[in-house]
C-alpha cells in the first residue's frame, strides 16, 4: 500500500488541471503550478549549465517519503554524478510558465505553500526574493512581462536549522550535502502564480460568525497603505450557485500606517447555517475602495457557532453529543489523496461518527509534511466536525514562560491557515501541554469556554479540489 500512495497522489495532482486559470475575485486570479517540474542537484555554480534536467513532482520530495511522490527521472552531467539524494542538501527546480496578458498592471507573486526548508526564487534569471520555512510568497513582477512566457527557477535548500539552510543556499559553499534527518526535502506544498492589485491591497480577511448574536464580523488586514483616507467596504455573499444572497456596506478610516486592520460587523437574522450533514457554504466577495486602494477578496465560509457550556457541547444553539473517531491522516499512506479523504469521511458519516480527530503531532518540526488543511477543506464540504491540532507547547514551555509566543503561533495557525467551519476543538498532546489541569477531562464543566465561530481564511476553495499544504 505504501508503494501505491505516491502513485495515487501523482494521479490526484494530475487531476488538478494544472495551469488552469482560477478567478478568485474581480481583482485577483491565480494559476496552479502543481505537477511536473524540471529538477537538478545544485552542487555548485558551474554544474547547472553543464548538466541536463531530471523530472520531479510537486508537491513532492527528492529524498523519498512514503506519503509524497518524488523524482521521476534523473538527468545527466556533473550535477548528477555520485549524488546520494538522501544526503542532498540543495537542488534546482525549473518550470516555464505563460503569464496571462490581462495581468498587465498587476502585482504578480509566486507562492510556495510549503517548502522544506528554504528557497530563493528566480524569474528569467533575476533573483526576486527568499522564502523561509515553512511557506511564503515572492513578488516577481519586476522580472516578467504579461503576455509572454517566463522561466521560473527555485533554489531549494534542506537545512536542519536556519544557519545550515542559509549556508546551503550559497552556491559558493562547496558543501552541498546535509546530515539532517528531515522527513522531506523540496517543494512539498502547492505552488501558485498569483496576481493582485499593485500597491495598497487586502492582505488577509478573518471571518467570524455568531449564531447567538446573529452577526457577521470581519477582521480585514491591509498592506502598503501610504495615506490617511476613508474607504468604502462592500461585502457580497453568494450562494453555491453564485447568486448574490446578501449584501452589506460600511465605511472605514485608514490612518496611513503601512499595515492596518479594519473591523466591521453586521447583523444577519436569517443566514443558511453550516451544520452536521448540512454543509451550507457562502462565497464572500469583499470589495474595498478608496483613494489608493481598489481590491476585492474572495473567501468561502460557513455560518455557524460551536461552544462548550459546562459538560455540554453546542452547535448552532443545539446540544450535540460528540461521537469521535481518529481520522488516520497520519497513519494512512494515502492521506494526501483527495479521493481517499472524501471516501474516508463519507465512511465516518455512514457509520455514525460526527467528529474526527486529526492526530496532534507537532507540525512545526522542520521538514514535516501534512495534509490537515485539505482534510478540513473536504470536511467543510461534507458537513462533519473536526478536532484539529493546536501547536505543540513543549518548545515554548521548556525555557520559562513563553506562553505569549505559543498563543501567537496558535493565532497564526487558526486565523490564517486552518480556521474552517468544520474545526470545533483545538487539541494537543496532554503530556506536552505542561499544565496537567488544563488538559484534564475533570476540568470540563468548571469553566465556560469561549465559542469558536464559523468562517476561515487562508484556505481557498479549489477548482477542482487540490492538495493543500500551507499558506498563500
């Protein structure tokens, strides 16, 4: 079965119709670059022009891993001689892409959903920027021309720590191998080519819904602001057929800071609720317009609220008795294959479970790979609840009181990466929590725990569904 898993993931990747244009909103589009990339070990500065390219799959790993695909064919030349891929510390990725002509006047970015562990991005031979573990985006606008083809080259290093990763990215460093025992090496997440407005733009949107208060609340993060101004905010809510079901409007004031946050909320008396076996989803189109900004953000979300009161759990105001099962997202060798996840979740529903647990191992470990966002995205569409992992607290409690760092990490994980309507409870390994009482079941019922609201950010609805490992 383990030998079959990379093949199934390869088939799933091919089914993504790579290269198809995805319209996120009236101001934003993107192209999925998953699939076959040219690949070559990066021994030194001189090995690249003297060698031929091999082929590797993205998402994938060059070091071999039973849950990810890897190298398809090797090339020839000095770069390939006497290379042990399990010890290889850096490599080149290359792909020729077509830049849509209508992207002229837009900012164009290359986004690595998850990289093990660090990378430098080149476009048409121009160094455009770096991505550090585990994900990030690089603006390549200056190096490409809409309407023409562009060569994308990515130098990836696999370092056990930040210093080793940085040293490996220096091609003048003769050491191109690593002793680090990383789980994966390479582009292990999705890769996207994206466009958005130049200058001031929406950077992120966090959606919060409350059934008890009958409200929709948005936290809007803006970047590259240069002046004080008033902006118009329009939120359009579309149903699954793309028809507008609700519209809200507001105005906001910008103070001129480079990064700003706007918060708006509206009363909504009768939304269609996301519920168990009732996965009603909305598409938010958020348009912000002012003197220097004209951007629209697209986001899929569900309107719901989950909370704990005493020993009882409530979903949308009704008590729900949780019937959990472990999802198998770690132990299943096909855990990254869309069709397999869909079948497993349908099996959970058919056998009477209403919530699944994603195993709480530490996804912060350098080189680790996971498919948690994909599981959550599919669970959103199936209408089943999820217990998703919080960050491992062990690294933060070993050296004194670093709880504020851990809290910041949790905020990043759930507001920007994995916050989905299906996620009801955040979990961690009790022995790693450090505070026994906080993880004891005996404490349930002694305090009221704040609710988690529906909605999400950082996880996009795929056309069609895709492997999702990481941020924009």
